[in-house]
């Protein structure tokens, strides 16, 4: 007759037929009248006795089954899904699955302990950052009298950067194991590295307490009681000083004082100048005024002593009434007349005798040439011109038609000149804006004879190449008798364009 095997919770596990061995579980279940059952049954007892000891979990485990993991030497139980450690922590290189809230996992790769909160793994310790030790450590050290003291050391990458102590003492640094580099005297509270007794308790390196402190014992190593409050200081009575005044600067450079007859003086005791600074509407600090022993001058720009600020004396809304001076040297915005040899001379835009030449206010055309606004007119100019606005020397010649700027020209045609071809001799190029125009009153077009002008060129050209007239006043780099000039720029376009050249005609 077959056996029906039930679990403790009264659920059926399996049915063992007569004369058979059932292997539903990791224990072999013996059927009725099975010959040689003794060995099997005794082995089952041994399996139970050793809790299925082995490096691999029993393959047919049922919930509640106990297994001794001989690889980790941990006793584990089967929860219906996984074998879990009955005591201590799960040991693995990766986070194990199937743990319940409160279980531990030892990360064997990083040697850290985690606790499982039902959702995530929370690091218990040790904390780790970088290659060295980064953590707070409780330590016992000896003072220079051999008495042990308890401290908390703040360590980053094996370097102790601060010490917290409830006592003040001097560390015994004669013992290397007891010494803490950068610390000699430990104060009550928090002491930063390099806050040494030899520096008066002031940190000598860049270790700092950053943030807002409500109070301080010292400022720059000087007791706070030695300072006078500034900034938002509020004086309820007048702060008075004797006639000797007050001084500013390492060497009492600037002084405010009272001299005889109650004259108030602002004086530089050191140096030869006094500067006045003011902030503009953009928040920039400027220096509009400087005072020396024999002059009142505009201030300098920044720290450049050779450059002065551009400032005004008075303004549109705040004017001086009268300015008295022996001489005025500088630019006046306007004047009724200018005195020349004792005679008042008025300004004029025309070439009128006995007037001061003034720049024209509008452009106009004279002899087919546009004269821009701001020009000066005169019957003759006597003197030496050292500069010209434009670049070429030109002269007017009649042409058989109106040619565009840059056209190479030669003598011929129905007028004095015509467009130049390769077999001609080029005399110049139609100029756009000559620096000096000869025969300005003659008919015709301005032809540039010397200097630099834009030239009509077809095809690619490189800076430094010779330019020759080719056809109808258009130039190329093909050599001919009609040399025009030398290119001052490179242009790779195949089309016609204007190229700046030096004339060589």
C-alpha cells in the first residue's frame, strides 16, 4: 500500500509507491517492502545531521530546509525561493536578491557592510572615498606629559585635516605613531591642520573655516579689541579729532588737519599728488581729478599715469558763472570771432577773403567731383601737405565714352583716350577717388597715373603678379606690352572683379 507524505502544514508533498524510492526532495523516501532500505535511511540521517553540507545548495530544497554552505561556512535556510544566511551577513561581490528588511550583505569586493531596508541597500560602513581613508575617526593620543586624550580626527585621503577635542593640550609629536602631521597644539572645539602654536594659533596654509561666523577672537592674528568698527558703524555723537587731524596710509601719506586761522587742509604728507575718485552710473570707479603742487588736472585712467580721464568742467545743467584766467589753452566749443593780428575774423564755408576757413556742412558737386561735407574751401593753398586721404595721382583726360572705375586706358580713339588692349601702351586706370587730381577744371574722366587704384581684372590672380591690359580696358595676368601694375591682393574668382594694384605705367 502506497504512503502519502504530507508537510507540516498538512499539504501533500508526494506519494511513495510500494517497493520504490521517492526522490522528490533531497532526502530519499523509502516505499513499503523496499529491500536494502537501511543504507538509504541511514544516509538520510547523516544528511540531516550535517545539514546537507557542501559548497553547492541542495537542488531539491523545500521551504524551511537548512543547508550548511561549506564554501562560506555559513548556515542557511531555504525561504521557498533562495537560501538565506541564518546569522551574520550574506557575502557576495554583488547585491544579493531575495533579502528581507533588516538583513545584511557584506560586499566582499569593496569590504563594506550594507543593511537592506526592504527596498534599497544602505551602507553601514566603512565609508570609502578615493584610494585612501576618508572618514571621521575616534582616536586616543598622548599629550606631551604622557596623559591620554580622546579626539575625533577628520581624515580625507589619509590626511588629517581637522581635530575635534573637548580639551586643550599639546600633542607628543616625538612618537611617530602618536604624532598627527600639521598639529601640535589642539584647542577645545575644532582645530584645523597647520594651526600651529608657532604662528600664534593662526592657520598658516589654505585650510580655512568657510562660511559666516557670529564672532571671532582675532582678525589677522590681532585681538578683536584692537579694531575700530567700520562699515555699518553708527555713532550717536560727533566723532571729534584735535587740530592735528587724522592720517591715512602706512606712512601717514594723507592727512586731514586744521592749520592757523582755522583753515581746513587736506594734504599729502608723502608723495606729490592727490587723486579724487568717483563712481559712474555703471558702477565703474573713475578718477576725474588729480591735484599736484602746481596744477589741477584730469585724473588718470586706471593705473596708467600717461593716460588721463576725459572729464568736463561743469555740465549742461550745472555751469560755472565766470572762469577767470590769464590764458586759455585748449579747444573752445564755439567763439564769435578769432583775433588775428588784432583783427576779429569770422568763420566762413566759402573762399571769402578776410575770413576764417570753416568746414562745409553739406556735400556738393564741383567740376563733376563730389566734395563731401566737412571740406575746406580756399582760392589757393600755400604750404606743404604731408598726407592725402586717397591713394593715387590722377589727371583729367577726355574719353570716347564714360568708362567704369578700374578700366585700363591708352591714348587713342575719338577723344584723347580710349580703353586699352594688349597691343596698346597703357597710360593709367580710371580712378575712383584720386588723392591728387590735376586739371580738375578740364572735361573728361580722372585717370590714375601713379599710386594704388582698383583695376578691372578677369581670372584668378595672386598677390605680387603683374597685371596687363588685355581687351577693352579689362586686365589679366597674360603678359603683353600693356603693363598696368602689380596686384596687391589675391583673388581666385574666374569672373571680372576689382583688384587693388600698384600702377607701373
